[in-house]
C-alpha cells in the first residue's frame, strides 16, 4: 500500500498489514485485532474462488449474489466470535465499518451483503449508523442538509435504512437543521448525533456521551437491562486527558525526518505515539516536518531555500525522529540527520530504517568505513552493514517481510531502553522489515562503541541499538508506535520526549527500579507481581507494596 494513497500501513500482532483505521480502533479501545478483522474485496473473492476450485459449489455458476454476499456474511459472523480484549469471551457487540461512499461500485457487494444480513438477523440485532457530512456554504453561512438527504435516499434504495445519523460538521448543528434531517431522513431526532470539530480527538467520546449516543444504540439493539437504571459511561480518564491536552503550554519540538512528509497520515501511529508520550509528560507537542531530501547537498544547489529551511527546522528541534520507510530516495538526508543528532547530543529515535541508517552513519563517520551501506540501496556495497534477510523473498513484495509481534531480549541490564521498559528481560513489539543489520559486523560495531542492547531469541538479529555516552540515541528494528495507547504510551517514545524536554533522568529513576514487567502480548509474565487497571494505566506492584505507573 502506497503511503501517499493509503496513509500508513498498520501492522497487527499476527503480522496482518491493514488500513490505518484498524489502528485507530486498537488505540481507542485498547484491544488486539487480527488480520481477519480486516475484510477486503480481494480476500472475499479469493475465498470464493478457492471454494469453487475445490468443488464446494458443485459446478454451479458462481455469482456475486449469493456466493460473494454469503461469503461476506459468513466472514463477519465468524470473526465476531473471536475475543479481542484479552478474555476468552466473545464480544457482546461487533462493530462493522463499511468504508467508502454510498454509490461506489467497489462497496456494492458489501452493501448488498449487509442488507441481507440485517433482514436475516432481524430487528434488535442490527444497528446502522450512517456517517454523513453537513457542509456550510461560505457565501450564506447555512448548514446544508441536502448531501445527507441524498446519501440516505441512496442507502434506502440499496435496502438499508439508517437507525442513527452521525453528522460531521465544523460547528454544532442548529436545532432546525436536526429537525429537517429527522423529517426528510425519517430518523428520530434523538438518534441524530452531531460530530462537530473539537480541540482534540479525545473529546469525541465525551461528545457522544453528552448527546446520549450510547442510549440510542442500546435502544436500537434492545440491550437495556429490565428493571435496571442505565449507568453512565466511565469516561473519567478520557475527560481528564482531553482537558489536560487543552491546557498544555510548554512546547517540545520534534523534527520528523522522512520521505512522505507531504501527508501526515503516512506516519499516523508515530504521531499518535508522540502525542501520547508528550501529554503524559505535560508537554505540548510540536512536530516539524523535515523532508529528508531537503537536507541533502543536491538540494542546496537546486533549491537552496528548501535546503536552508530544512536545516533550520532540524537544528531548532529538541529531538529528532527518523521513522521507517523503503527505497533509497532521501536516505542520504536521513543519514545526515542521524549524524547531526549523534555529534550534537540531540535526542534521537530511529525506527526500522531509522535504526539502519544510524548504523550506516556510524560505520562511515566513526569507523571510517566509507563504503558502508545497505544492500537495499547498493546491492554491491563494499561494506554491507545492512543486508537482506535470509528468509525474505526476492521476487514478491507483498507480505514477504518479517511481520508482526516478535520478542526482543535485552542484552544490557542498565541501558536506557531496558530501564524505560522497567528493566524487563524481554519485550514483544511489532515488526515490518525485510532488511536487517549484518550480524557478522556486530563485533566491529561494538568494539567501536555502538551497543546492540536488544536482540532476538537467536542472538543474531539486532533489535535495539544505543550510544551509551549519548543523552538519548536509540534505534529499533521494530515499530514501537503500533503498541502505544493514550493511557499507556510507548516507553521508547516516552524516552524521546523526556530526553527532549529535560525529564529523562527523572523518568529513568521512576521506571528503572527492580521491576520485571513485560509489555506486549507475550506469555510467561512473572508471578511475583500483580497487574491491575487503575485509571486506565497499568499499575505494577512490587513485592514490598510500593507501586509504579507505566
């Protein structure tokens, strides 16, 4: 998936590469989804073709209706029974997001399938929430309902009747607009929810609560408990976080050095992880987008203004982050950013490719290996610091990488990374790469002062690098941003923000005690400590009764 077209590719624990929307669901709900939670046209058609080839249809003509639509319904019902919240119980309610726009030819089989599904399961088992835009014409300043009226009419013509309208707008909906929508769309006014622009995204659950959206859903699905007064949603943590975000004033500037800086969705999870960490440390996040190409000497000759602007942003940042990516465009600029951070003691976090280019820069600048490079950029590199993984495919690009949650074991107990993970012996984080640090060169690097503090179970795959004498210079082969949550920020992003805002020593003292705490989804957690939810955080209890919030 091209980052310019789709935004980032979100990676799940099981290695599924999915749309960034599933990442939003994981973050907001703090759940673990699987590749099966991502239903695509390609998956459905492939499943139907496989069935036809096996002879399951006994030679009948395979058609969109009923074969494709039946396959979609079967997929939904099967996946809806899979637990996602860490328990062994299936969910009470399954949320299905049908993306796209009403009338799109791509979504027609799915709309037909959901129409059949709603009829089959019956009233009280299916609630359709239709999301629509209510624009304002700048000339007259009037909120227009016609787009919503037309989309609802199109939806009804396809066999689906919305139970709830979720109306997006820049300003709160006027009461007469709600009345008009209710009349023309035949939806009760109590079931029209307004999602207007807010100061930060964490206000959205509060906005839904204030409009009693939860009661509308409970009414449609018949989930009221007889004889019991409905409880208010427990959103104290959300309220505190949303309010805290709006009050932050002290800025922390992070330079994001990448090749897809033209569209922020390309690095959505990285941005969210930075935001989670900055709010946790009472800092107002300011991201300076630095196109890596603009840092290169060639740009200085062709467009000197862009070159100067890029370097001003880089040098003015409190911390530097180089995210993952593929291809050789802009790589030299990323190497220059890593060099600047290393030489000037600027906090640095390199993710995936960001770690690899830090290794290349160290080999070139410190070890004087001028031919050092990655075989991704130069297959005939004189000194291949980064090489293609032995198990990777050289002929197919899709899903042939090292994907999903993998275990990293810490090799050095007192390193910053281990302390940030509360001195865990190992950590489970998600990966997405097909190149890795050349294990044969690791002894040379360590002799020259670069520390590989985290490795996989074999000991030959490098996972985390650090410069011991640097304020904060960390690179990871995995993507820690995918496991960051609003109430549980990624430890390494916390480290970057803390180092950039002068709080690292305090943070390390707070998290670097004698705790054996494991993050991620691995098994084998020590029995010595209990973990209980406390205001949305994870509280780890020591043997002596004291506690620390992570």
